[in-house]
């Protein structure tokens, strides 16, 4: 499905491609974008202590281990 998103989002004149993703899927999605002749030029990880009920134990302890990353690619 991600290859279809990238294919339908870029044209011959598209120079930059960016997306934000959970670190669990980062490598697979990066590889697909690189297969479309883009090169990773920057990655910004958003590590916050904010957590939801999905990443807190009953006592309120934050057990969040995965974070969002913004990936920026350029087509040379």
C-alpha cells in the first residue's frame, strides 16, 4: 500500500518527499521511497514524555519505547 501512496504522490518534477512514521515501520517505508530514486537527507525524532493510556502502566509509569520520526528525502 505504501508503494501506491508514493507512486501516486510524486511526479517527474517532485524534488522533496517527507513523511512522519512510528519507528516500527521506518526502515520498510524508507526503502520504498528510496526505490523511487529519493535519498534520505534528514531524520528528526520526536521524543516526548507524553504518553497515552496505551503506553502507561496502572501506576502512571510511562513505558513508551517507540517514537515518531519525520523523514525528509530529496530526489537528486
